[in-house]
C-alpha cells in the first residue's frame, strides 16, 4: 500500500492509508459510520453486514462483509468497483488480479486472530 499510495500521488489520487490501520477487535462494537477500518471508511452497519468504501475521483470501491449465521458461521466478502473514467479502468488492470490475494490474506489474518469459521 505504501508503494501504491506513493505512485498514485502523481495522478492526484487519494492516499488511502494502510491495510494494517485496523482498530483492535475490542473496539469493534464502538465503530460507527464514517470511521476508518484499514484503507476503508464504514458506509453502513447492520446485524449481519458491514459495507466499507473508498471514494475517489477515478473509482469507488464498495466492500461487503457479510456474516452468515448458523452452527458454523461463515464470512462472505464481495467487492464492487465503480469506474468513473479511463483512469479508473487503467488503475484496475494491475489491481484486479491482486484483489483475491489481498482478500485471502485479510481473511487468513482474521482466522489467526479469532479462529476459523467465524
């Protein structure tokens, strides 16, 4: 993210911070709409879903983190990208293949912190 934030500065795009800038789990119940979680801002919070976003001039990213209940709870993550212009489409060319890798890394980190199937 440091390299990304440096490089996009030349195009006057937003420095979104770092993935690791996440509040501790103990703070989760106090998070509200507008608070930052890593590189995202909280857009909405419901019982089973949190929507996070990055809004910029070239594209918007909305991330849904949805928890399915039951005996073995599972988390589903869905990312939607809205390109506003050619710069957004060009930006996504190298970034799109990395998204799966990034989400898997975040979820595996989640498993280490609070256990799998949560």
